[in-house]
């Protein structure tokens, strides 16, 4: 998976979040092999979230890749996003990620700047 694939997935995810009012997202990257540089990942959250007008306040769970190099990049990306106000929590398993996302079933729908 390269940077353009990750970018397109993020655009699609945030479009769906806006359309549905969902407040949670599961990012399952367990089986990917990423070919993105750490520098690109470091700068990506700020640029991306401005560009796509990301929905704020989304609870995001990321299932870590099995591939060690991709795993490091995913953990780095989660930290970079969290440090910029877009928290992403990482998990070893799908069950743990889903449990995290279903802890508070009464969350209110997401609101956009146009609401």
C-alpha cells in the first residue's frame, strides 16, 4: 500500500462519516505492507485533515499490521495524528478494537461545520 492508497481511503472514510453521522471508525490494516516514509506520515495528518475537512471527535481504532516495518509506521502515524488532535488508538486484534469502539453506545452523531 502506498501513500496514494492511504490518502484515498482517508478521503472515503471521512466522506462516509459525514454522510452517515457516524462517530466511530475501524481501520483494519492488519494485512498491509506499507511503503510510505516516516517523514511523509509525520506531515500527512495536518495536510490531510485540512484538505478533506475531517470530521472532528471521531473515535478511531486501528488494528496494527502484522508486518513489523508496517507496524512501526502505523504506530508512528497514530501518534502523529493524536499529537495533532485526531486521536487514533491502536490494537493488536479486531476484537479489542471493536470492544473499544462499542464501549459507549450512546455517543451522539457527528456534527460538521455546516450543521
